[in-house]
């Protein structure tokens, strides 16, 4: 399933804690629907480190990563970093779903449906 040494490395604890204590409004809004196994009974965690990356949300059992992107993710330099990160996570067996912040505001039900469908796909 997962190598415990890959997950939540001590050297990234400060970053994870800071991100959890200061979530973006969109992260906070989505978390209200993911916490306490509300999405199809799956346990999601927020601000999890996988190797040297900190991801917004992760269901470790399904190896599913959810990332929320803001306007900063539109810059070419950040897009390049995101692509490398996605390649690495995929190489380690993770599936990544990305949403833009405005999708959380405008289409939250659709976002949750997409996530639910992906969870069902990965269960099999």
C-alpha cells in the first residue's frame, strides 16, 4: 500500500502544520466535505507529505491526491514544477485530480461527483 518512510517526513512537519493551520478558503470549504469519511467512507487527510512534496488532500488507501490550484499555478514556472511533481507522484502510484479554486465556488457538487467517481474507479 504505502511505504511509511515516504509519508509525512519529519523534515516537512512545519510546512504541513502551517498549511493546515492557514488553509485557503477553497481548501477549507472542500475539507468540510472530505473530513470524517464523508466522501463514500474514504479517509482523506489534508496537507500530507509524499516523499518531498506536500499535497493538499490525499486518500492514502486509494493513493488518490487532490490538488487545488489558484492563479499562481497559471505561471509557466509553476506549471513546470507542477508537471514534474505530477510525474513523480504518478511514478509512485498516485492518481492526481486537480481543480481550480473557482470550481470549488462555482461547481462544488460536480467536483465532489468527480472525486466520488474516481474513488469508485480506484476501489476496483
